[in-house]
């Protein structure tokens, strides 16, 4: 018995430890000016992104990724799932056209069969495992089954009672699919794919989940969530969901299937009902997530076993419908200009990062105009800021608004004080950001990070005329409501109070 468990543990650890966990990036293509595949690949290379997931198996994109060393997860879109799940021949044909035609030049390492099928396309659920088996058979026939893994990404909402993690289980109505699915993953040495969105869990928790807990920020020890069954301490929502996934699998007696997080991220902009979709929160979440994964911290249940994670997502997708946040999950705009500069100092190797630790002090958009004016007068007077660039005819005169002028003066003061603690407050009307507020010839004090650390998006060579299809059906990605997690939080809140 003991040996049996030891063997299982080793299986889990080696599965993740061979290469170490990686950070990848999802590439959605619902942009009105989607960069062409050559431009996309140039951005990936410049940012040292070595793992990507596509929502389809776009031919031009796969050709552009050839001989780059970038590892690629391709997807069977949900609208092709029924055909593939019902016919071995259709599946073999799909593999032949979308995989065999590209390997080994393009390093396809896994195939995501459908996306959040159980929660968004339940009529296809009965054929999901057949589709995965058929795809796997075709890989086996081509002797590619050990190098290309087959799995399917799930929404975390299929896990019920996810806090405390030790009591989590998959929605039992899916047992007829989930049990054969886990058997398949186990017998093919594949992994469980799950989408983890602490943003939605936080939003739907009505204040029960502290923002800091969702953003991986340090919590006072008495605010950490403790699983009463295992006494494990949870310091962030991400780890709690990953551990809930392990526990839900072990509830069905599968204890040796590794987990990969196929989507996670935070939106940088939202509408008035999405006040925590901000640049700073998105930067904090993604920076902390990347550091957490690459540090191989692992989770409380499996310390040292980090789960590879694909950030959602590379580009802001302006064509996506829904709330404002839906269009603002990206790390870059269509020109390849970063939406914010990740704070990754010290974590090395993926994604160009802010090695200068650059921050700026800006006026809060929502601040009272009279208070802003008073703070501006103080900065340019007693505060001794050099405010001449704000005069008419000077570079920072336009836009001639109190917010813009106060931002310049606050930032100048903050940098003159060497960004010391408390020098960006101005009675609460100022806030720190990592986004350089410079515009046109108005260069802000402290500016200069962007040129050095990031490629200029518009300088990417637009060479090939091929385009990435933007009409691919992506159905709902991360649109699923994670109510179940929230139900589990009744317990969590008891722990917090
Ligand atoms: C493809 O990716 C796998 C998994 O990371 C790696 O082991 C292999 O060496 C890569 N192949 C090439 C040709 O780069
Ligand atoms: C599907 O096709 C593969 C060959 O591509 C074959 O080995 C396998 O037996 C077939 N499976 C079924 C269920 O027909
Ligand atoms: C479990 O899944 C079934 C089928 O999709 C769904 O009707 C039900 O609401 C789910 N249960 C919970 C508690 O989410
Ligand atoms: C898991 O294993 C235990 C002990 O062998 C058994 O009692 C239980 O029925 C199994 N559960 C499932 C869902 O197979
Ligand atoms: C990185 O890991 C070490 C131990 O492995 C831990 O002490 C440290 O807090 C971790 N840092 C981060 C940022 O997670
Ligand atoms: C970046 O900022 C952090 C926190 O303010 C500080 O601990 C670290 O030393 C800084 N790194 C550099 C390179 O300035
Ligand atoms: C950024 O680079 C451009 C040209 O490469 C240069 O003109 C500009 O002054 C640079 N800006 C900063 C802030 O260094
Ligand atoms: C950056 O892009 C601008 C156009 O927006 C271009 O004028 C400039 O030359 C580019 N800078 C570099 C360093 O490529
Ligand atoms: C790209 O398309 C334009 C017009 O559609 C054409 O004139 C040009 O020759 C094409 N360039 C290449 C490299 O195919
Ligand atoms: C891609 C990139 O520029 N990564 C850098 C991130 O920051 C560290 C220093 O903290 C550099 O060593 C990496 O090269």
C-alpha cells in the first residue's frame, strides 16, 4: 500500500518535474486588426514566449510557428467536435490535416479537444471522450502519441464545493463522462486541463473573497484560509482551485493525473460594474502568477509541483462581445505594444519585464476636481515642481485639463522624491501606476522604460500576406459563471471571520 502511494506520488512529480513548469500564452484572434502570423510570431520571439495555445489549428499560424522552437497546443474548436466524436475517419482526417502536416517542423505538444464542453456545450458531452480517443488513435497510428498529448479544458465551475479544497468534487451529473475521461488521461499519460479565473470567483463572492487573496498579495496570517480537514493554509485563490481539482480527481480515485491550467488572467479594464478590472490589478495578478509558477512553489497539497499555466491572453480582443472587461484580458494591443509592463524583476526568462521597476504617480480619474486643483497648486508652488512644461505652447499643455496637469505635477514630485513611500498620495487624489503616462513630446519624469524593455510594436516586419482567421468559433471562453466556488465560500467566510 505504502509503495503504491509512493509510486503514484513519483508519477505526479516526474510528470511535472521533467521540464519544470512553464508559462504559456493563449492567442485569441477576435481583433479587428489581427496581426498576421509573422507579426504574431515576431512578438512571441521578442517576448521570449515559448509556449502558446491556439483556439484552432490555423494553417498559416502553424506554418509561421515552424522552426521557432515554440511549443504549441492546438485545439479542436467546439463546432467541429460532434463530427470528430462520431467518426473515427473524421478524427483521423482532422489529425492528418492539422497535425501531421505540421510536425515536426512545428512543435505541436498537445491537442485540446473542445473548450469547456461540459459547462457550455452539454449536448456534445456524450461524445467528448470518443472524440479524444479517436484523435489519440490517429496519433498512435502515426507514432506521435507519446509526444503529443490529448486532453480537454474544463471550466472550474464543474468542481463543486471547491472550498475547502479537500471537500471538492466534480458535479456528479458528469460522472458518466468524467470517469472514462480520467481513465483516458491516466492511460495515455496525459494531463487534466482546467481554466482558473480568480477574477470571476472574486467578483461573484460579494465581498467574501478579499481582493488581496485573489491577487496573490500577502495576507495577514489570521486572514489566510485554512482547510479544516487538511489544515493546509491557502494564501491565494489560484492554489485553492488547483488543489480542489486534485481533490475532485482523487474523490473518483484518480491520484496521479497532473494538472495544467489552460487559462488564467485578469482584465485590465472594465465598465462601471467592474471596478477591479484595472491596469494595476491585471499587472499584479499576472506578475504574481508568473512568479508563483516559475518559482516552482507548487500548491499546499503538492508543494514543489508547479502547474504549467497559459495566461489568458496575448492580445486584447476588441471584437469580443459582452462587458468591457471581455475585450481587455490581453497583455498587448494589436500593435504589440504592452498594455502594462509586468513586474517580473528577478524571475527571468519569460516575457520582457520591467527591469527598472519603473512606476509613475498619476491623478485619480475619479478624484474631486477641486481637490486635484489644490494639490496641483501645492505641487507647483510649495512642492517646488518645475511646472513650466504645463504652460501654453509647452509640450505638456495639451490636454488642458486639471487631471492631465495634476498627473504631470504629481509624477514630477514623486520622482524628485525618488519614489519614496508616501510621496504619491496628495490627500488621496493620486495613485501609483506602471503605465508610462508620456504622450507625444510630453515626456514624463521617470519615463524611458518602454523603449528599452519592449519592442516597438509597429516595427515588427509585416511581411507575409497570410492572415489568421478571425471567424473561428471560440464559443464561450471563461464566460462560465463560477457560482459553485462561491457556494463553497460560505465555509471560507467562516474561516475569514
Ligand atoms: C518539442 O517540445 C518538446 C516538449 O517541450 C521537447 O521535449 C522537444 O525537444 C521539442 N522538439 C523540438 C524539435 O524542439
Ligand atoms: C480508429 O482508427 C484507428 C486507425 O486510425 C484504428 O486503429 C482504431 O481501431 C479505430 N477505432 C475505432 C473505434 O474504429
Ligand atoms: C451539475 O450539472 C448539471 C448538468 O449540467 C446542472 O444541471 C446542475 O445545475 C449542476 N449542479 C450544480 C450544483 O452546479
Ligand atoms: C474509490 O476507491 C474506494 C476504495 O477502493 C472505493 O470504496 C470507492 O468506491 C472508489 N470510488 C469510486 C468513485 O470508484
Ligand atoms: C519562492 O520559493 C521559495 C521556496 O521555494 C519561497 O521561500 C519564496 O517565498 C517563493 N517566492 C515567491 C515569490 O513565491
Ligand atoms: C523593485 O521594487 C521592489 C519593491 O519595491 C524592491 O524590493 C526591489 O529591490 C526593486 N528592484 C530593483 C531592481 O530596483
Ligand atoms: C524612444 O526611442 C525613440 C526613437 O527610438 C526616441 O526618439 C525617444 O526619445 C525614446 N524615448 C525615451 C523616453 O527614451
Ligand atoms: C516605433 O514606432 C513608430 C511608429 O509608431 C516609428 O515611427 C518608430 O520609428 C518606431 N521605433 C523603433 C525603434 O522602431
Ligand atoms: C500582398 O498583397 C498585396 C495586395 O493584396 C500584393 O500587391 C502584394 O504583392 C502581396 N505581397 C506578398 C509578399 O505576397
Ligand atoms: C525577457 C526579459 O527581458 N527578461 C528579463 C527579466 O528581468 C530579469 C532581471 O530581473 C532579466 O534577467 C531577464 O532577462
